[in-house]
C-alpha cells in the first residue's frame, strides 16, 4: 500500500475516533492507528536511507555503475533496515529513559545515530552499523515530553534516550497510552472473572491463555486432576448413595 493511502487511512481512523462513544471501539481504533503510523514512519525512514545511500558518490552514470560492482565483478552488499522492538525503560523525576542495546554502536559517528522527538513520540534511526540500518518507533507516549530538552547518548553497546517530562515528578505507569489501555482492559476483565460461581474457572482459563508453556502445562495438569477427582467422587456417590 502506498504512503498516501496509509496517511488517508490514519485520517479516516482519526475521524472515527472523534465520533466513537464506545471505549472498546476506541481501543481497537487506537491500536490500528498506532500500527499504521508506525508503518508510515518506517516507510519514510527507508526512503530517506535509500536516498542518502544513492546520492553522495553517484556524480554521474558511470560512477553509479561502478559503485554497484565490487573489485571482483560481484554486486556490492546492500544495507538492510532492521526494525527494533526490544528495549528497556526507566524514569526519574525529570526524565523517562529508554535503553536500546546495539552491539558496536559506540564505534559509529554522532551523525549515524539520530533520534527525532515530538511531544508524544520518539523515532530512533541508526545507520551504517555492520552494513545495516536500525529503527525504533514509539508513538502515543503516555504523557507529553519536552522536545527541546530531550536528547540521546551513545554508550558502549547501547543507545540511551532521555525524554524530558513536561510534568516533573509525575510518575508514568506505562510508556505509551496503548499499553496503559490494554493493561486497564486486562485488569477489568480479570475483575469480572473474579465475580460469580465460576471465578476460579475463568481465572484459570485466562492464566492458561496468557501463560507460557510451563504455566499452561501446570494448569492443564491441575485441571485434569480436578476433573478426574470429580468423576471419582460422582462414581462413589452412585455406588453408596441412597
């Protein structure tokens, strides 16, 4: 899908959000809006990286041909864009801090590690690291940040990003608004599951759905043993009951 089409999708979803009155519908729309916005940013980063890669040394057509061929007559290696999704974050009274692990990033120049801030987003773009480019996009931050006072530091094997809080001493419960809404929904669902006679059953089902392989194995075993015990008790009542 083209960049223009994606932008039109975001515009239409924004209009739907303004009209929507159901919170669950709003949550779904926000998640989809975030996904499309991330796709837009990544497409724009790829386009800029491709343009930057072509322009510097291609002064004429012959130079362009030579640039694509190695000394052995084989095509030169191409850079790939790696979309990052792993990071750690922490906070102080003044800053929300993100830590992105990238082996060897300390060997790059300052111009190869760029962070773009808006009041509610952050985009990290690292280029020329082991013949690859890397990007990380965080949209819909939980609270606004001060763009001017936000910055990044290059450390050994890591990029540290410091986002200045506009409201100092305000604790962020989550990094993004989407994360908070999803957690609130999970908490609400969990609270509903704890009501009524089937509370334990509902709780076990939810734990099974969200748990890892070991948790699922333990719950399945406990469930099986419970069912076998109930069947045994029913059989005993049939034999010795009235």
